[in-house]
C-alpha cells in the first residue's frame, strides 16, 4: 500500500480534531464532538437544495471557504508527513 494512502487513513483522528477546531465555535457549538462532525459532513455532502427541502437551518453557515481550508490543511498534513518520512527514513 502506498505511503500516502497509509498516512491519509492514519490521520483520520487528526482530521476530526482539526474539523472540531475550525467549525465548532463557542456561540453555536454542538452538544458533543460527534454533533459537530455530523454537521460538517452534512454541509459538505448534502446539497443546499436538499437541506432547504428538509428544513435544515444553515443560515449561519460560513460557506465553502472554511471547508476548502479544512481540506487544504488535511492535505498539507499528509504532504508534510510524507516529506519528513522521505527525507529522514529513506
């Protein structure tokens, strides 16, 4: 299995922690960490038209910029780890 795939899977807890830091604010924090992660996944994977039909309130959603920043940060983590492993262990 390629190293990048192993790093991407191994970092899932790190991604969840970053998502919690980025998307969970004091004013509208979820009751639990899991509620916050479910809200993030809902914003990412459920199209806006379906959220509107289902009555999901996303008026206070920040939009796509924090989600893209989240994915960029996750990619940077994997890239950085891959770079360090290649540099120091090969």
